[in-house]
């Protein structure tokens, strides 16, 4: 079998994709937070990643994922409150979601009984119940499919919402 396969033409689809990989690497590395890597360091990373003679999308992607983990470690909040603030910043970066997030988190925080996903969506004015989870993220809410109930993920989430009122998303 090996002899027969040895006679076949080998076609390496990634062999000619060097410029595509280069564009991919430059785009991904360029988006690394400036607090983690300066432009000089980013240029060095790009050079290093593109040195590989057998450039492969998968290899480059895995290397970049390793860098993203290091980036996350470098910008990791030191306190629980800091983590919540970073989640709030992400919600705040989507202006259309801020009002919904405030409503959802307030309903979940002050409800006297566990609420169903549809109830929270309706109370917040959302047509698609799953948007509740998308907007508030799993950092703040826990959803149990088995009983269709949603709640704040931890007592500290409740404390944060109650302490900050509705002046911020959480």
C-alpha cells in the first residue's frame, strides 16, 4: 500500500497560503492589549510566528491562543469586585444592552422567588429569552435548562447589584 501511495501526487493546500497566514497573524497579534505588549513586542511576536518555514494556520492559531492566555493573565483583575467591573465594562461596550442588563440584574437580585428565563426576558422587554444570558453573561447569571430557571450566579453578584443599585449594570 505504501508503494502505491508513494506514486501519488501530494497536494499541500497550505503551502501557498503564506500571505493569508501572515495577514491572520498580523491581525490577531495587533489586537493584543497595549498594556500587555508594546508595538515593539508585537512586531517581535509577528516576526517570530512568521519565521516558521512550514507556516500553518493551525500552528499559528494555537500559538496565538497561548498568547491570549498570557494576555488574560496580564490584565486579570486582582479582586472579585474588579472582575465584576470588567464584566460591566464589556456590557457597557454594547450600549443597546446596558438598559436591558440593568433591568435583568435588578429583577434577579430583588426577586423573592426563582424566575424562569422567559419571565426575566419579558420583565426586561426582550423578545428572545436567550438574550438574557447573552447580555448578562455567565459571570453574573446561572441558567438551569432542566427547570428553565435563571438566577444570579453567586451571592456576591446579588450584593454587587444591590450595592450599586441601577446606576451601573451590576
